[in-house]
């Protein structure tokens, strides 16, 4: 019964997402949701390496930028067809992340975080200083996604459905990963690398695989972002972007399936609502985030799951006590 209720809820949310442009044909709201969809994909990538395997990567914004610039350079300067350039940009990011991961994952704990932060800063400098990328001027004129049969992507509504499609594809992929043997292997590594090794798990190989998957999802989000805004600059590889992605994950719930979506939606929505405060909005937004992390250290979804587990345990104890009391009463009779 519980599973059916959950299924109905998910179907209802999916139906609302599909019908939203029809029920609420406001371009401003659609633009916000498009950004939520794109950043959620990037957050799911970070959740793979940080949430599942416990490795805090701060190079995520760099991989996001490589995906965006890969698409932009291949289409504007290479003349490569859009969807081929889209795939090549993600493949290039995965290829680069593989060699970065080979070195980075030999470090542990805060050393890994510092190393990946340095890698992210190096990517930022390469983009900022290179003439190929346009340097500080950025890259303009990135084309719209090419038509797929009768489907064209020129209106804001068509972009909405395109981003929704890739988000749903990412969520489906993450769902399968979470419930697969590979996902459980990642969690085992997060809980104890030593114990995982004694069970015959190749820790380095699995962490590298998680790192590559993480980079691939970041590149996917970056390529989608570039095709949407059609102008990109080096600031998208800045460390502040990496911390924003991490913030989305922490607020939603690190290591959870729904956390990236909920966290990104709430933070982006709050940021947009507080825009009227301009530079002072962080004075309001900052304490809200701090309080949220203090009272829900595992994020909103993580806090809910903990509350649900405690409630179920308390219910089991009460049932056991009731059953024990019934037996004692029967014996006395």
C-alpha cells in the first residue's frame, strides 16, 4: 500500500511537470525551472562521488565548464553538428576526468578535496587565459539544439521539455544506480574502505568509476547550460560555482535520491525570491541555510528519512511491548 501511494505521488509530480507550461505559461517561471533542471543534473553528479563514495570533489564546476566549452567550441569554431558536439563534449570531459581521477584518488579525506579544488582552479585559469576559449570575453553564438525530426528547440517551452527529458533520464539512471550492486559497492566504500577491501572490492577502481560518472553528469549539465544561455564565460568554472553545487546537495540531502532535486529547487527558488534585496540577500539567505544545516545536518530528505526510521522503530517497540503484555495476561489467566 505504501509503495502504491509513493507511485501515485511520483506520477502526480510528473504530470504536474509535464502540464506546467500549459497551466502556467509564464516565461519567467519556465526559465527558473529550466535552470533548476540543469543544476539538478550537476548536483546528481556530485552526489555520485560525494554522497555515495564519500569523496568531497571540488572540481565539479571545472567539469561543468569543460562540458559547456566543449560544446561551444566544437559548434562555433569546429563546425561540428550540434548533437555530435554534445556527445563529444561529454566524452571529452569523461576522458579528462579519468586521468585526473587516477592521480586525485590516490589522496584521501581533505587532501582529496584540496587537490580537486586545485584542479578546478587550474581549469578556470586555462579558460580565463586561453585565446581559444575567448578568455575573459567568453564564448558567444552557441547554436540552439538541432531539430530532432519534427521536434525543434527554439521556444522557451521546447527548451523546458528538453531539459525535463534529460533530468528524468538522469533521475532514472541514478535510481538504477542507487538500487544496483554497483551503488551498494559505492556505499560500502563510503562506510569503510578497509572493510570493503576485505570483502574483495577494488576500492580504487570503483572510486574512479564514481568520479568519471560524476564528471560525465557535470558535463551533461554544462552542455545543456551552454545550449540554453548561448553565452558562456570563465566564471562558470569558478570555485564559487562548485560551492553552490555543494550547497544544493547539502540542503537537499547528501547521499539521497531525491535530495539533489529538492535542494536545488529550494535554494534556487529562495535566491530568486530574495533578488529584490540585491547584494543584501545573502544576509537573509545565509542564516536560513545555516539553521537548516544545523537542525538537518543530513539535509531535508536525510532528516525526513531519519524521522521516518525513528518512527518505524518506535512503532515496532510499542508493538513488541503490546504483544509481550498480551502474552503475560494470557499466562495469568
